[in-house]
C-alpha cells in the first residue's frame, strides 16, 4: 500500500510516540547487544554531540564563505586527524559524509592523478586485497577502474608477493587496510607502499575503522605495524570520525600527503550562469551539524579521553577473545590488531551459532568465504561480556548437537557456497528492491 502525504498535519507528541513505537524492533545497541553499526562512547559524549549537531542543524557546509565557523571546524578536524596519522604541515584533506565517500574520493583522486602523469592509460587498474571494504568496488564501478584482487596470507593480511605480481602498466593505485573490517588485521602497509613508490603509483591506506583507535593503541604501547603517513609511499588515507572518534554519523576524513595530490579530488565548473562553482567532495550540500559535532567531540575528549577509551576497549576485547577461544568448537581467526575480529568454527556451522545468538537477543554480523561471525567492540559492551560468552557457549553446544540448515544458516550457507556469484548478486538486488515496499500498519 502506497503512503501519501497526509491531508492535515499530525501533532508533534503523536508523531514522536509513533516513531518511538516503530523503533521498538530496531537493533538494541544501547544495552550492548549489537556488535556493529553503532559506535557509542557514553551518555556524556552523546549529549554533547546532540547539542553541537543541533546548534548547527541548518547551516550548510557548501559555502565556507557564508559559514566561516564550519570552515574552521572542518580545517581543525582535518588537521587533528592528520596529526594523529603521521601527517605534517604539507598534509591536506577534506571532511566527507562517511567512509564510503572518503574512499570514493581517494580512488577518484588516484585516477585523475594518473591521468595527469600517465595520460596513455585508458583502462586504469587498482590492486586491492580481497578483504578491502566494498566501497572500493563501488568506486571502481562509478569511476571506470578495474579492481585487481589479491589474496590474504595465512595471517589474514594482504599477500605482498601477489600484489607485486599484479602490477601492470595500467596500475594506478595500491590499497591496504588498517585494519581490514572482517578480521581486524593491518595489512603490510610499508611493503605495499614501497611497491607503489617504486613506480610512482598512488597508495591509499583505508583507516576508516582504525584511524581514531590505532594511534592511541600505539601510545599505550601496543605493538602495531606501521600504517600511516610515516610510511614512505603512502599518498592518501581515510579515517572515520564517526567510528572510533565517536562523532555523530556523517563525519569522515580523506587525507593526502600534500596539497598537489588533493587538487585532483576537487570538481570545479566556472561557466555556470548561477555563479562560479567548486566542490571538494561528492556532495553539494554538506550538513553543518556533522562537521560541528566532529569538532566538538575531538576537543571534548582530547588525547586523555581517547587514551582512556582505547584502554577500556582493548581490555574488553581481550576478555572476549580469551573467552571465545575457551569455548569448545569456537576460535578467533588470526591475531587481530584492535577491537574488531572474526570467530568461527572448524567443527560446527557457525551460521547456526549466529542463529542461536540472535534467538537470545544478540545481533552479530555474518562473514562469508569462509563462514565466520564478527564482533566490533565499544565501551558499551563491558557489562555484557560474561552474558555473551555464556550464550555463545550455549549456541555452539546447540549447533554441535542439532541438525544444520535452518534459519539464516541455510540462506548464508547456500549463498556463500553458490559458484555463480552473479545469481548471488541478483538475490541481493531483489532484496534491496523490496525494501521500499510498505507493509500494512
């Protein structure tokens, strides 16, 4: 049934009550029972974000001349992020609406830089590990690049030898993750960047997930491989403020080693009758609230606050990893560098384990090729570690005793092993196509 604009307005209180009722079926992230999508620090930070966001709710970052406050907020967010990630006075960047837009901008910039340096390239290629975020596939689709996939090694990090062998005369970009989302492992950035530097190729480090946690883990003494602008050959990075920076959603950054590289990101059109037009990123209108809230949370928490949160997160992560590895039939994959990781089983159907966890009120992500489950840890998970581990043990026990192939276990098991990936893509398209079909209320 199609929804139509009401003939008359609805009172505010009635609308809010309806919205809250509809939210009753949403994932329960406030109690720590959701392991993805929401990055929550504490109520104090959330209150600050709401105040900062709504204070600049109507402002538009499209015009830095009309709103110089937003210009300053963005410049300071970019500068702070660059400082955390090994940048210097040459480093330049922009804020975007999220990690996907940051990645799109980095790929577009690498393509256009290659056009300027090597105009003979007609079919540009980029080398990406199979664990890289799908936003790179989206960028390749949008901007006419060919993604060349390389495997990961046994340690779940990009295979450097395979990357080196994949370089051709058409290569314009090499990508690594810090860390990759599925396994939480940092790719060999120094080695990948060296391959790029030898050939004057662009090298992007996707730190959307780790950009606001890894620098503080390093300060806390964690042994991390090099991953940022301190590595020669890295030309660009992406880092989401709305992930472990705990900003309001709609806040990411894309950074470049120097301003000359960033110029390839911009779009300008000087001949429009409406005036001179220039746009730094994909979007035209840019919500001022997201920019302001990102600036506010960085200044509110400061280094001391982020270090305390990082320490807390990794203590929780350690308890979870140790607890999962102690459960018969379950094991954590690889050696994660931070607070996202995969776990699975070599003896039971891990999708059946996921079904068992969801029956107990937990929302966990499912990975594929190979099958695994995924956790993303924030401070909100501290009170529920023991409860989750107990339920994971029970779900694994049930999976070991009962027949597999029911619930989402059947769907994921079938789609994950189907050799015709085009049919799998078709299934996803049909699912997305049906999301706007309204049900009777």
